[in-house]
C-alpha cells in the first residue's frame, strides 16, 4: 500500500472497506475464542493475494500473536485480568485501549481487555 501511495496512486475506498471488514472479522473471531491479540497495528497486518483469483482479490492476515492473551487458558472472568503488581499489559502501549493503560495495580484492580482489540 505504501508503494502505491508513493507512486501517486490512491487506494480505492471499496478496497479499504473490504480490508477493514476482514480485520473486524479477524478480531471478532479471536474474541469468540476468548483471545485478545493486544498488538494490532499496521506492522501486524499483512495482505495476501488469493492464488488464481481474478481482479486481484486480497485476503487480510493478522500476524504476530506473541503478545496475545488466551482468557480461556488462564480461566479469566470474561476478559478481565487481575492487576495485583506492576506487569506488562502486552503489546505496544500506543496501541492499547485507555482502559487497559490507566488502571493502577492494587488488590481489587483488574484490566478489562474486552474492547482492547476493537480500539
């Protein structure tokens, strides 16, 4: 996409819409399986051309699950992670939702990751 922009071409609105729909579907799929990616940013979104597809059909692929949180594995209440002591909140701080970044550690503090990937 950067090459196209540098070459003076603009990205068609329909293409952007299709890719955003795919990204939202990926986030919804993760949430359905109680997984929070925690590091969604441009660097972790790849475009793949569908082999043999006419019209340059693209598929969006979300990558780099190194910071993801599997809420089912840790038996969390929803998407809520207790924050008793200072700890990494996962991912790049500039891309984390405000409700993830603002809580201070304490005995009754939790970080709610439910809307983080939507952010």
